């Protein structure tokens, strides 16, 4: 490796360049993702497939292998070749290549075959030992004249000499007779000879110098190859496999029958994993590159930090503290907080018997101060002033019996989803958490409305990402409306839980220290994957943000023209006043303008009471308004009955229940007709004229209310003003959309069980019924009033119009997620629908919320609240998307500044020296490799964020600096 740190730019010069840099990504209208735009930084040519396929075998390779349409396929060929390998093959006809002779001058028998070496050579014992002198962990099979049987190199006499590079020692010391080495291909018995010369090197050091990790520091009897430990860590990070499952795999690789398996070293394996994890964490954080690096360890120093978040002295420009207040949001730290009550921990072991190796120095907070904090509030009762949260309800209940911890609390940066150091806490009871005060911060927490009570005023902003709150909580805390947060969705913490929940079962039974170490390790890897993927992530976000900013900023002026300058000024003043002081009137809370059915009924009841006082009585004991209301309620009964029948095939019990309901409804209709004869002249003639003799079920009977009677005879047929009464009630029905609001706001449940799914389905049915109710009322209004100006307000209702305007004020749906809000994988149709409706920042308003009121009437004293809400949201969309673009550009600049700073940080660590020359070289080499990795990431990100000319200049600059450099990415 040839790296020259002396050619690195001066720190002040580099910082100055980083302060002024911004992305120059060319975002065209026809931009789309291609296979060559996914972040790879290689210079290989892109191979374009030919338009004409020359072979059909690649169309269905599995069918080609199996055989089809009478073709034999290749299964038999593969089977026979695999059986050939069970024997000696052609090698069985040849003598060993060494040509040695035995005492009778016959060629020495070739009996040994290695499963790991390339080819299927069969060797004599001496050749096998000689070839595997430095390959002691290969699997050997011996020919017993009938078949190959497995045996170890130890069985045929191999001794592994440690402590000398030439593997010879004048004074060897034998290791334990049952010394075991765990490797990726199984568990091996190995004859280990330690060096007993005057060099006085500890046995543990001799093992580590050959890349074997000892299980104990004194007289080790077991070791793991570092390759196996790396393999396990990568596998458990990716698949969340447990150590037990992995060790079982090693045992079965060694002997899948369990007959001749070695003695279990599972406990030693667990210990080595924890020690290796801790050592790797210290190494990656540079603790071996400073004097007393471990003893002087500071809290959070072992964590991997987010390079895009603001870090004073690292990636912030000069003068950031004195920036204009309107741009101060660029330096906010936006944190999401949440608790996960699936990560429980049973009472196993203790802190003294199982201490955490780095608790408090990575992502978890230190035990002692946290435990002291919890004890202060151990008997405090949690009271919710908002929605009822199950986590509060289950606190100090039977759900926590036998548990050391009921869950885990987490803080991460809401924009980039990096777990923040020192902010993991164990929940010993629900919602007990130690807040972390940093820079100016915005905190997203799903119970922030409770958590913020009596919180210090120095907290700049608290919001939450859950919509299961009352409007008085959801709207003031919404990320959609909060200035300075851009399009932060706050849901990254939930995606994070989906990943970590896969280790819940294995960590549930761990001791406190092992659990801390395991979770720290998983979140360190989580941060690393976010770290290396930040370039592509920010690129995608910026492309979306620029396009949507332009769209929203083009649409908002058109909205302003539609509402007029008077409303625009009035609403602007309301919004700015509310943003400055949340106690002011909330412009996003609508007042109910059309009267409800209950109001109309009350109005008619008052009129009927006044008429009775004046001595004017009606034709029947049942008043006209009660009569019409009764007819409308019977319509609702018919509607519910029809929807229940549409539900599908009915069981015998359901059929019986259906007939019972029909009979009861028919009795009600007959009673209704008996009263109706008083208020409607010639009712019997109407019924006879429309009776064709066929059987009509109760749910399909016509009631012959005024709206069903021809306008020509309506006046002469209907008495006591029942046409006007029905008109008033029908108009109220059209204005009643509460159920639609309820569906859109509350029917968001996770389909975790059948009950939740049935509830959501039931609510959807109700929405369909209320939509049908509106359509019926609208049709009746046409019959009663005829066409007119009222249709500008109450338009025909289509299916795509049935959704609310402000039900999503407190939430944002990420349309790029393949997992929907119900926890299930989205289908292509659902993804397309999500992209059409998108999320709150993209949402298009239905006419039922924009057409209420007459915009042209500037003298109308009844301000249209629903339109005001939509205007405020449109304004917020335009502002948030503009903030998002500015934030993303600043985050890109901060990321590059951090990577350059980290590279210089490692260059400084490379200068650390010790008395041992080989150790000094290893310290410098590791630091140089890490510095080169940071610079490579910086160049890679620059290629993603810049135009081709800028990229070429930067790439050439780095190439000149690191000429002939060859390195591999560090595996986290």
C-alpha cells in the first residue's frame, strides 16, 4: 500500500472548500433510475444485452436442467457425476506423485484425500502431512478399501507448531490433548505445540499471531479462527441467526449423525464472540491508536456517528452559530424517539456475574445513573391526557412479571436513521427515559404529548410521528406543519424496530451484559450500512425533493389566485400567529358549517312545539318531522341489510337471522305506511300502481316519501310541509361526512390479527353505506329542488372523492416503502395507488373539501374553514419541500466534510508509535486503510451528487493523491 499523508491538503484549506461546496446533480424531467446509477464506483464498461436472443436455454434454465417436452434433461448426468466423486475416480489408478517406495520396493499406498484442496488428488500419508503443514483445518478422508471415512489431520500425525514463522522450535511445549479449533468448515481436533524458547511469548499471543482467537487467557484448550468469528458476525447481522443455531451448524458440519461429535464448547464459543466483538469495536474506534485508549474511554466513543447530522467542530461551517434566523433550521438536529416492548429481557444472571463490556461507551446508557433515575420514579403512575396507549396501560402490570426489562427505548436521527450513541435505554417500566440535550433539536416521539409535560423550556421542538392522537395533540406537533424539518417523516425508527425485532427471541434469555453487547453490535452494523449507503440515499431524496418543490411552488400561487388576496392575507396572519404561539386559534381546526341531521330535527321540533302552543295541531299524534325522520331511519335499516347480504354466502344461522331482520323491518314498514296514509293523500293508489305482483323483499320496498313522488302531484298529495322537512333533512345528510373522516383517521390499524382486519373491513362497509346515503340524498334533492346553484357545493359523488382532507395532517406515508402502513407487503397495485395519492406532502384535495362555500363572494362573513385548512396545508407543502431541498444540500456538504475530517483523523492516528516495530507498522497500516476508505467513500458520494465534469475533476485529484493505492473496504 502506498499512501502519502504528507500530501493531504491543509486542514483550514479543506474546511474552506467544504464550507462552500454544494451538489451539482443535474436533475432532468426525464430522469429515471438505471442499473448503472446505483452507487458503484467502478469504471467497467456497461454490457448491453443483444436485442435478439441466440439461445432459449436461459429463458428457463431450471426446466432445461429438469427436461421438458420429452427431453431427458441433465439430472441423470449430474447425479452420476456426483456419485463418481464418492469413489477414488481416475486418481485411484495412479500412485502418489512423490513416487516413494515402501520396504518391499512397492509404491506407497495413496489413501488420503482432502475435501478442501482443489481437485481430487489422493496422497500418501507423508505427502498429505507435508501439504497440510500450514493448512491444519482441512477435512481429510481416508480410503479403507471400500469407501472414504472421515478423519482429522491430528489422527495421521500432524503437529502445528506455533511461535515461529518456519514452524520449527527447539523446545516445543505440547498443548492440551483435546485442543479444539472452530473453523467455518467444522470443529477440528488439532495437535498444537507452543513455543517454549527463551522468547517467553504467552500461549494466547502465539495463538493470536496465527489468527486463532483463544477461549481463555491462561492455558487455552479451545480457539476460534478469526475467519469464523467474522463469518458468524456477518451472518448474524444479515440474517439475525443466533449463536446457538450457528454452533449447531458447526457440529453438524463435523458429524451430522451426532455419533462421533466432539465435546461441546458452546460456552467458550459465546465467550469468544463477545470478546471478539468488543475487540473489533475498540479497533474500529481507534482505541489502539492512542495511549491508554481503553482506560480513557469516554461515553459514546465506540459508536458510529451519522456524518450528515450537525457536529460542531467536525462538519459545520464557520459562523453557523450566527446564521440568519430564517436559515437556522439547517443546523437543527432532528431526533426520533420510541420504545419497543418486544425486546423484553427475563431475569437471568446479574450485572455482577454478566457485566457489559462496553455498556455506556457505545449506544446504551450507563447502568448506574439510569437505574438511579428509574428508582426515583418507581411508584409513579403514568396518566395519559390524550389517546389511551397500551404501553401506559400495561405498565406495572402482569405483563412485566418475571422481566428485568419490559423493552428498550431508542433515539436515532430521524432523517438518516442512525442510532445515536448513549441513547439506548432499558425500559424497566413503560416510558421511563433519560432525555439527551444536544444542539438545537427537534424530537419526534409517538407519545411526545405526554413526555413533554414539564420538560425544560430549552428543548427547541418536540413532535411525533404517530397519528393515533387527538387533533389538539396531532396538529400542533405534526412534522408536516413544523417549520424547519423539511419532509422528515419520523417513521424511520419504526423501520428500525422491524429489523431489530428479529433478535428479540435470542436476547430475551440473555444476561444483562450479553444483551447489551449483542444489541450494541447489531446497531453498530445498522449504522455502518446506513453510513456506506448515505450517498445513494441522499441522491434519491434530493431528486424527489427538487421535482416536488417545483411542483408545489408552482401550484401554490394558483391556489392564492383562486382564494383571493383578502383571504390570503387573513390566513397568512392566522398561520404565522399560530406558528409563533400555539395558544392562538388553530387554522387547521375546522368549524362545522352545514347543519347536521340532529340540528335540523331539533329545529323542526321547536317549530312544532311553537305551533302546539298556538293551538295548531297536526293530523296525527306523530309529528311530521318525526314521521319523516322515521322514514329516513328505515332507509338506513334497508341499507344495512343490503350490505350484509352483499357480504357473501351466508350460513344457516345467518340466513335465519336475515329472515328475522326482514320480518322485523317489514312490520316497521307496515306501521310506517299506516301513519303515512295520514300525511300522504291517495297512498293506497300509489302503492297499487307500483305493485306488479312480484315478491319484494323488505330491504327493497319504496317508502314514497315526497322525493319519490312526481313534482306535479307532490303539492297536492303531501300535507303539513313534509316536502320541506325532507328537503332539510336530506340537505343535512349531504353535509354529514363524519364517518368518512373517522374512517380515514382511525382505520389505519396494523393487520396483526383477524379482529383488527374485521374492524377495518366493517369501517369500510360503513363508509360505503354513508357514500350511498349521500348519493341517495343528492338524487332526492334533485327531485325536490331541481337543478340549481346548490350543485356547485353538493356535487355528484364518485368513489375517488371519498376521502378526507385533513385526516393525514399528523402523519406522512413513505411511498418508497414496499411495506405498507398495515405491516403487509404492498402489491404493485397498492404501490401505484400510493404514488398516485402519495403522502401528505403530495396530496391532491378532493372537491368535497375545496368547494364548500362560494369563493367569488368576498363579502361572505362565514370563512370557509375547510378551504383555509387546505390552503394552510398547501402553503406548508411548498415551504417544507423548499426546506427539504436546502436541508439535503446541506447534509451532502456535511457528509463530505465529515468524511474528510475522519480521513484526517485517521492520518493523525497513523503517527502513533510504540516500542514494538511490527506493532507500530500494524497500527499505521490500519489507520492508513481507514483513511483511504473514508476518502473512497467521499469520492463515491461526489460521483453520485455531482455532474460529470465535477466528478472527473474530483476523481483525478484523488487519483493523483493516492496513486497505486489498492485496498478493500473495511468489513464492519
